C-alpha cells in the first residue's frame, strides 16, 4: 500500500516549461501546489557553470542531461506488421530529464504556428477540395483560433525575452520580419541576434533568388533582459554550446532562467524531485482524479492526493501516463476508434550541405537559434495546386555550433579515415555549412502510440510503443523544399552542393528532432480528441495536459515550444478564471 | 504497518536538502525544494581529468593493437600528430573502463532480437564487451593471415589493408561483425581526437588545432560580427592551456 501524504490543491507531474508556468500561475493564485519531478533538481549555478559546461563529449555525445533509456524508453516499429523493439539508446530524438526538462537543452527557436495551421483541415479542403488530402490523413482543426492564442504567444515570448523582428504588428506589415507570419500584438521583446558570415551569405543568396529572409526568432538574448517575473537574463555570448547543453550565462530562456527562482519564493509551492509518478488515481466513478501515486528513489510508493492533476511531462510520456492510468479510450489503429495515442506526428527535416571557396565561416561562433530564414514554403504560404502534397516548412541557415566531434564536414567521396580524411577535414571545417529545412508532419491513421505487449520498464510497467513512418505526402514535400533550398544555395556559388531530402523509411539511427507530437490531442469533439479546448480531459474533468506537444492534432512546419508555452498560459487562465469557480467540464 | 501520513512540518524543515520522509517504519528518499533556490557546496559535478598511467581496460596486447590502429585511422603528418600521440588509445581505454563501456543508462532488458535497420542498435553486448571480443577476433585474423604476426608488427600498408577490409566487410572475423566493430573503433577514435583533452585524447589540443576550433572558450561577442577573419586565439581546454598547468 502506498503511504498517503496530506492533500494538495494541485499536483503537477513534471517540472519543465509547462509545469513551471502552471506552478507559478496557480501558486500566485493562492493554491497549494506540489510539482513532482522524476529527474534531478538542476540549476544554472550548480549544474551548468561556464567552467565546464562547454564539454561536447559529456553533454552532446554522451547526453549527460537527457533521459536515460533504462529509466524510461519506448519500443518502435515502422508499421503494424513489424515487431516493435525497444529504443535502447536515444538517437533520433532526445527526451529531456530533470527539472527544466527539454527547456534546459533546447536551441531557443521560438516560432508561432500560422493562422491557417489552426484550421488546417477546413482551410485545405476549402482551397484544394476534399480529394486533395490522402484518405488516411487524419489532420484536424485545432479547437482554438490564432486570434485566440495570440495574446498567449505574446505572454510566453515576453517570459522568454525572445529576440527577433516582427513581420506583422496588428495587421501592418513590417519590413525586415517574416512577411508570412500571423499578426502580433507587439514587437519582439529583444532585437535580433547578430548573424555570422554563413547566415549573412544565405540571406544575400535568398534575396537574390526572390525570397524574403529574416532573422530567426530566438530565445537566446541579444541583450540583457528582465522578464515580467523579474528574472534577469544576460546577453548571449555566441559560445556554440547551446542545444544539448544548459546555458551557463543565463542567456537562454529556460524554466531555470525565466521561472523557477520566482516560483520557489512562493511558500505554497513545493518541488519534489527524484520521484516518478506511476499513475493518476481515479475515484470509483472513474470520472474524477483523486491524485497521483509516485515512487521515490528507494522504490517506496507514495500517494499524493490533489484536487487538480496537471500532466506536464514530455509529450510522449504524457501519453503513456494517460494510457497507464486508464484515462480516455486507447486508440485502436485497426478500427480507427479510441483517442489516446492517436495522431502521433513528428517533424520532416532535410538539408543541403555546401562547401564554399575561400571563406572563413567560424562555425563555432554560434548560438542555438540565430540564423536567417525563408518562410515562403511553409504551411500554405504557397500554392500547392498540382504539387501532389500539402504542408511545408521553413528553410535557412542556422549554424548552431562548430563542435568538432559532430560537426566536421568533408567533401563527398572523402574516405572516412586516414591521411586523405585528415587533410580534407582540416581544409573543409571552416568553409562548409549545412542549410536546413524544417517542415510539417501531418497525422495519419497508422501513426500512433499504444502500450507494448512485451517490453517493460524498471518498475514492471509496459513501455509505450511507437508506430511511425514518413508518408508519401511528407516525402514529396521534403523533396520539393530541398530543391527550393538548393536553388538558393546555388546562388552561394559553392564548390560542392549536396542535397539530402528526407527519405523513407523513418529510422532511429540519426538525430532528426525532438519534436514528438500528438497522442493526447486537443479538439472540439470527444470522438477525435482526448482533451477539450482548454486542454482538459473529456473524461476526467480535474485532469489537464496544459500544452505539452502531445496536445497538437498534427505537427506544423515550426518548432513546438512557443505553442507549448502559449497553451500553458491559455490553460492556466482557464483553470484560474473558470475551473476554480465551477469545477467541472469546461465548455 | 499503519498507513500514517508523513508530517508536513518535517518536510518544511528539510527544505532544499535530500529529505528523509518518515512514515511508520518506511523511509522515503526524495528531494524537497521549497522557499527559495537551493545552493549547497560540493554538489556540482565537474569532470574528473584522465591521468596518464597504466591501462585500465586494455591488456598490453590489446593496447598495442589499438595504438597501432588509431595511428592509421588518424596518421601523423605535417598537419600534426596522429591518433596514438594524441592519446586516442588512452581515451578509449578510460571510456571503456567507465560508464560508457558498461552501457550505463541504456535499456538492456531482454528479449534481444535482431530488428530492421531502422530500429536501432539491438545487441546485448556493452561497448566494453564488443572491444574485448572484436580485438580478440582481429588479433586472431591477423595471426592467421600474416603468418603469426600481430597487428602492430605489420607495416603500415598491411595495417591499412586490414582496416580497409574490416570497414568494407571483406574480412570476416570470428563471432564478430568486423564492419560494426570497425565503425565503433573509428567513432571512438575520432571522439578521442576531438573531445576535450580532459578525457585523455586530443593531447595538446591536436584535434582542435587541426580544424581551428578554439575549444572551451565561452564568449565570442566581440567576434560574431567580424566576418571572414581567422579567429586569432589558440584553443583552450576545460583544464586551461597546456602551458598553464604544471608539467608532469
């Protein structure tokens, strides 16, 4: 029997971006809040000091800050005819671990989705006809509009101090920004970061080829910034140890730099680390959660009763916790019935590698999210008629590092070792760069998450099983985007250009992105969603998944964090302003 | 045991420390944080520098083979030292003797089954076990193919021939996939050549000097806008620069 603890108003499962934001908003509203985090406590001064943060082997290769698969992993297969096998080491995507979650080691790319992304199916069917979409594509409209979420994007960007240049303020186009973006209520909190030579050359080439490049929105500080919580962030030093690393300069927005010091001042907030929630407990009706059960490091089980349960783990693990807790009907891919695990999606990335003549690019002078971007081929920013696919993505030059264990390109045809490899490595390092595309991944009937029938975790619970492959629509899109990017890259007059469009099948063997989405989708209809428009469970009204990317109905052509943060604030307001007054289903 | 509740007062007293929650006879371990940001001396985890000295994982025969191999994978030339002088064998030795060698943190539960190539690595063997087995098989192959010689006694052309055959899979090793073992060896050799010198390889920052990487520097604000200029400062390690540290 688990030991029972005194009840709390709110229990938060996982203390990353969404857990920190909800914790702050609800503690500020006077509620008694406990956040239970399975990983360790982490903060800048102790865990990311600039004396040894810049260690490529430890953090980027041995993945020191990430989740260890022996604590939790998934099984994977490309299709329903295969036997899923466990992901024994994470490579293709890297879930976070510990306080701050993936918010510690993200790059800082801070993108909003397009207004049309929020009514995707309706928009595409209106513009191209119902027959334009593949029969097994299960994309759906979001249950809220861009206009509704805009103030919450604005709030999260101000929390982060995001740097950038607006392209559209209240409907008025702004030169220098993204001409395709949805309207913004205000300019970015801080001006754009400085650009290196590679991004500058890319922007020139993009302009020459008729595109409109603009600086990538980045939650890496271009200048010192104080956020609305009073947290002070320092100017980014372009150290080139950003993604996969904690920032030792307080320059990258993270729960550590933006929320936690303010949150921990509330006497009615407690964080408890190294404690893994194993299930959400339901009362005898199954319609109300009574709290959670967790295990501590000694293996002892504890029950934490609470009036509200907020599921704030990484997207994939939100889905698993719902499946293990029996909340919502599990998705059955054979029948298409059920919702939990449905509409798992990813991201479709590709690249064009170029080697320039006589240039000194200094790729090590870098930050996670600077760079120059072209958005002409994202979402439905371009006419898809006759192209044979829907969706799109942004493309550009965003060199994030020159760390040489991983980043040391050589011309094609170079041997992988020996004297010729050494010579080529030496001669190419400073004049090569990789341009990339970052594109949508729409959802399909046969891409989903469920519980694995064979493999179990260290506590004896079934692992979650991922069934996923790229579909023809995404592969055609990637080929198209990669060609457009190569056209821009040719204007750089490279001595070598290599196109790497995304090709199937999806493989675990190379890093792509940690943008795993869907599985606990928010929507307007309980038949095709787990959560209503306030990220509240349709079935158990005091369980919310406040904005983790598991709530995305499909994935769009942008990085997910800005939308995750915006939905966290959106849900926090719904709980404070509506749910607390009248606990029950919000609609 | 009675289902008693843990006392909240006890938890507050133990703010920001690893707390022991007492409940009946049970002792729970978890860290409780409340009332402000914690700071405790001695909780940071800096890397432990590798020191020269006896092999920690390799036998002397294995070490001789590895040192010869890393020196062909990264040969010495006018651009700088090779893999052996740069410490790549020491790096691999210390990595295999540590958590990496034991596959620490990886999901190692059975059943192990060969999967599709898209499903990632599926062997029950740790990196340490793969080296032990791969080196034994490689030494055996060289003995029989080169009339009893060891790899380190072959001339460099013969060594390259063996490594090329391993890489392409044209050389079959006993109980070992030669190409997989080669890929692991190459990966670890290059890690050693380009990782911070604190881990035993990249001696005198040879790998970083080869490409012009400034190492563990942490501030380029004055240089980000200076395009097409060679960065002027030499590389530094987490431990500083060689001339800053006491000579052994």
